[in-house]
C-alpha cells in the first residue's frame, strides 16, 4: 500500500467485516428524466430492501422529474443554480448520502435496476469498488455508437499499456463504491473524467475492485449533452496524468 492516508484500509484488513451488512445509498442524478424514472420507478423501488436509502439529485428539472421521484418516497435534493452540473451532483451524492457506500445509477434506462442487488451483495462480501460493466462477460451496450464504443476500447487499451491492469469498461458510470475513497484518494470532483481517475487510483493503491456484467440499454427520454470530443481529450489526459503515481504512490 502506498502513501495515501489509507489508515482505514489498514484497519479494515485487520478486521474481517465481510459478513456485515453495509449501509448503502443508491444515488441517482438526473435532469428532465421523467420518462426514464416513470419507466423504472417500480423496479427501482423493488431494490429498496437492499439499500439504506434512495437519493435523487435533480439538476433543476422542469418536466416533473423531482415530483415523481418524491411520490416514490425517494429523498430529493434540488441543485441550486450556482451548484449545478453532473460533477457537482456526484459531489453532493458523496457528501449527502446516508450510506457508507454509494451506488451511482442513471435513471435514463441505461442502467438495469436488478443489478443493484448484485452490487450490494459484492459490497457486503468486502469489495470496495464494484463496477457494472457493459463489456464484461456476456454483457453489451445497446446504447453505444461507433465513436463511443471505439473510445471505450481505446481507453481500456491505454490503461492496460500504461498501468498494467485490464479493465473492461473504462467509461462505465454504473458502480458502487466506498465513499471514503473519494477523500482518501483525493479524487478531483471537477474532473469530467472523475470515474476514470477513481478507477486508476483504486487500482494503483490495491483497493478491492471487481467488475460484474450488466447490459446497457437504450436511453429513454432526454438527451446526453456531454461533448464527446472534449470528454475524450480529458479522458486521455487523465490516463496520462497519473502515470507517475504508479511509481511514487504518493498523493
């Protein structure tokens, strides 16, 4: 283990807590996702028995997203105008979640709700980072296009070349993670490639990570506003940025 203020991990290794039931929050982030929420709401609520809470962070929807989420008994946080955007929503989810672990879930039909049970099971087995991968095992994406599919393969390849570990889904956003990792690994909440940063640092510092297979279905309602080319550049820069950390293991 490198120098990363990981005392909690050292203590964790001394105590076998793998059989304990962890506190886990499902964190959904959305902006005008009424159609997706309406389609998935019952299936999401069916997973409540595995969770401490369901937290919905709304970016200021005008289509009734937060109202339908509230009607399902979910805890709602509405982002203010000066704290808007997906990255601020991730930060809010980490800070406000009642659980010690968070599962990030997109309510646009890309993520399959039934995988929540499997993620919580792996967390309770002792894994600190559980990714639902679109390209692990027999899983596939029905939403990727030629550009995003190629980009994911390219970033998988670069990570393997520069860091020596294989990942099946570098760009995957559906995962469960120990909240403490964001602080311990000094994750930058302003980095649009935040998920890649978290994964790379977790691997460097030997965090217990595992992939499970899970299809990505076609998006329902709304539309993605992520600039593909700009995001691809930042993913590449993030992959290159932490190469020295592989050798120094000092944050």
